[in-house]
């Protein structure tokens, strides 16, 4: 009987921070356990009290001091390094989700121990970190981080990217590793339009007569939260509005939103779909994205979307057909776009209907994960023949 390949799934995030990377991991694990002998290498962000799993987890201790975008970095300790090297030595394939210290150390040791390594580019590291570096050292540190990241990418055997244009961008930056397009997907049954918007609002404790402007994701600098906040404050008739922020982040940003009487911050939640179904408009103001799974899930729920023109969003969001764009730095224009949708139910309905249709037709977890599994098996058998 043939043994299943031992696949080590590496990430810099884990529960309770349910972000796009973790949702990809959930879908991958759900559909891959029959093909691979899975092990996870992740940070221990809380004491895990979950039901037994059919895969092993190696937890790494996070730093208590260094946090970026609300996520703790890895604590540099002998124990953590030993756990990383042990997990990698026991693996046949290393599948890394990136892009922080756990991922980069795993790339290094996988290369050292001659393990086949695949990196999934969920986030562009230097774009993410740009907003967190000290202003006086920004350019120098950013250049160092970019060079180091590219060096790590070039130690991998293959890089999965969520859309074609990113290949050109990374190649121009100096990435020489083979890059393969592997889209993310959406669970279109879970993320489906609500049959009763009023009931959906009541279900999460929001007044049924409020118009809900929503956002899902990290509440952090690279997500352009100040522009969203300023745009919301410019809207008239505040007593009729509710800002719904599904996610969490550093207190210096969340405090600004919590100061509003008509703003709800949920923290990280597992039932994102319930909050999306209560929204009337979804806004993604981010300065950097690759796919933006949150935006696709909002569209799958039939929501009209207003987004900045970044990453893959600028390809799947079509102006005046399934969404609207706004200039990243312009809170006044974002406010005008929101107000336009608030006052025209027909436009909201048509944008949402077209958004749902596009996602249901073009984005499927089943197709996406099956494609990724085939690529991983191909890389494994390439190794086996050597």
C-alpha cells in the first residue's frame, strides 16, 4: 500500500485570527487529508481547546514584544527553531503560506534539508510592511526587506500566485522561481445572498431600520482604515447608519472606531457570513491586496462593493457592473460613492446580483483546491524520481 506524501502546511497565523490565509488553510485541509498526511506548523496565538483533528499540529511560541498589523512575530528561541527543523525534516513537501518569520525560517531550513518547497503568495511582504516601518528608516528598511523576501522566494521550488499580473510584478522585482497561477475560491453555499435582510440584521443585534456599511478584515494601517473612517463621518443622517467592522486590530486604530456611537467592531469571528448578510454595502479601502478573499465573499453574498483598485480586485471588479472603485486616498469621493448607493436601491440590487453571478461562475474552492493538489503531487513525484 502506497503511503501518502507527508505535507507540512506552514503559516504565520492561526486561530483566533480568522483571516483570508486561515480560510484558505481550512478549505485546503478539508479537501486534502485523503491525499496527504498533513501536519501544521503555526504560531500558538491562544490555548487551543478544539475537537480532535485528523492531522498533527506543531505550535510555535509567539513574541510578546514584536507585533505587526496586530499579529505577533515569532519568538526567536532555540525551542522554536528546533520545532521548525524537526517538522521540516519529517516532511516530504513543505507548503508555506507566508509572509513573515515562521515562513521565511521554514523556507531556509527546507532548502537546507533539500525538501521540496512551495510558497503561496497571499500577501506581498514589502507592501504589507511599508506602513509599519519608522518614517526615517522606511526606504532603507523596505529595500532590505524586499531583497530578503525575494532571496527567500528564490530558494523555493515553486510559487503559487492568485492572479496572472502578479507574475510579471514579481519577475520584475527579481523573483526567478517558477510561478503558477492558483486562484483562491469561495464557498458559494455558505456565502450566499440573504433571503431576509431585516432578519439578518436582527440576528446580529443591529437595528432593522439602519443602513449598514461594512468591512471585513484586519483593522490596520495597510487596510487604509482612516480613509474609511473619514468617509463614514462625512455621510449625512448618521442616526440612520451603522458601520460594521468585522475583524480586529491594534488599539490605536480600533479606539477611533469604538468612539463612534454607531460603529460595531466584532473582533475575529468564525461566522463571517452572518455579518456580511446584514450589510447593505461592503467597502474594501485597502492599500495592498493580492486576491482579497473578503471582497469575493461579500460579492458572493450579493453585496454591492466599493473598493480601491489594487491587486486582483482591479480585474474581477468591473466598474458599474458588479462594483465601484474609488481613489485610495480620497475619503470625500468614497463618501460620495457610499451615498450614491445608499440612495439608490436599484443600483445596489443590480451590482449585488452581478457580483454574485460572477463569483458563483468564476470562483470555486473545489476547482481551486483540486488544481493546487495536482500541482503539489506533481512536485512530489518530481522529487521521488530523483
